[in-house]
């Protein structure tokens, strides 16, 4: 895992930068800029957005991210006991867009708009070829750009793991956070006949409805029974679980047809409470595929994932930057992180610089 000193030396952070300290609190701290190397460009961040899922697992005194508690053995690809993989202060962030303000490449002009997956930092540097491969099209907003680098690819990748089995049929997405709302829209754009979005929060279900999706209140007694009575026991071939709740993963298993497919997209923390594998999983032979971004579908790579996101954004078939977000100054990041704990009021938080 990259330390602050390593990130500074490589020019990955500079100026006002967000970090989580050992108390679990988040702060904004200024860092000096490293000299810009030949063939590199410096980007001033215009906008970055906090992930309400993964990044929040590093936040607070009870932070649950496994890298804070166990050691990742890259050779064995196992988490083991011992010194945790990550130490404080924690740098984080993967959704950003900005403009080139300094260039040591004749190929990249100052003022070029780019997107990427750099940290919540005022300035970052990157190779010129990377900047040229991540140009933000003029027709797209800064907020669209924030989602092209990684959030959009996360959701395109998730839908790819549906392996076209949802085409021409109903699909269901559990979780109406940013990942769930984007995944549902992409599944519809890729051929689902209709897409149900399940959540407990009425404001999020209202957003789903405004996008032309089918909202389902998870406070009802039995979501899977509702959907199967509507479409038959074999009516729904694929469910996308995007909430990170193991109980929702169990309900996803219940909702799909016999030998149906559940794509696990959420970031599951701790023990799998509410997941009962001796029930429908066992009796209906359900398949569960990991559709998380660390597991890229064989039909894609990073450039093609991002290209598909740009295509979908420009077509207007998927709302990226137009999804509701609360804006706070980077200096006020602590207020932004606290706001994300109120899921009934805030969908996502974007930082301005």
C-alpha cells in the first residue's frame, strides 16, 4: 500500500489533500508539490467524489476495511494475521476530474480536461500518455468526469458479469446507492426488459423512479415472493447485489430463478449475517459471481470499460454526473464524511477545490 511519503515523492498528491488519521477522523492537510518530471503533467483537481461504500470503510473508530486489520499476501493472494497492510494516515479517493495546469510534454496542452481515479488531492501528476488517454469530452460535465475513471467502470463491469442472461427479461438490483442506480441503468441500456431497484430508503427509491426504473420498497414483508408472483418462479434470471449487505445477498439469491445468477457487486464487511446458504441457494442451485472491479470481466480491460462509460454518458441512456450529490469544499471534508452517514438524506458527496 502506498504511504504518504511515497505518494509525495511520485507527485501523486499535493496541495490540499484528504487523509484519515489514526483516530478514524478525516482531515484536509496541505502538502508541498513535488517537482514535475519530464514527460509528465500536473493536474489541478476541479472535483472529486467520496465513495459512500469502499471509502467509508476506512472512516471512524470502528473502521471495518480488512486492510486495516490483516496483512494482504500478494504472492499467495490471501489475507493473513500480522501487521496490517495499511497504516495511518490513510490516503484515499478514486473518483476525480480536473485540468492540466503544467505540462512537461509537447503533446499535452495546459487547460486539457481529464478524468481519472486519483486521490482527494488538489494537485496530482501523471504521465502525458495517461492524460491523453483520459481526456474528458467537451460534451460531458465535470461531474460526469468524476464517474468515468472508476465508478462507471465498476458498474459496467458488474453488468458484464450478467453475461447477457438478463437481456429481454426483468432484472433486479438490490441497493439504490450510486452503484445500484448506475448498475440498474446500465443493465437496462444493455437489454434488460425492465429493472427493479430495491431499497429501504424512500428518497432513493424516488430517484430510481425518476430514472424510469421500477422502485421496490425493501420494508415489505417478502421482496422475492413479490417479484416471483409477478413474473413466475423462472421470471428473473439475474440479480445484481449492490448494497454490500449479506442479508440483501440472501434476498438476491431468493429472487432469481432456479439456476439463476446473482452478481455480487457490493463490498461485504465482517461476518455474513443473514446469508443462509442452506435455503434457496442450496435448493435452487443458484450461481454467485463476484462482479467487483478487482475482478475485471474477460470481455473488458480498463480502457474499454472507460470507453463504454463515455459512450453511455454521451448517449444519454445513463445518468452519471446528474445523479444527486451534495457539494462541500475540500477543507470541509469532515462535514462531507459525516453527511454520508445519513443515508436517508445524502446519496453522495462531491468535493470542490
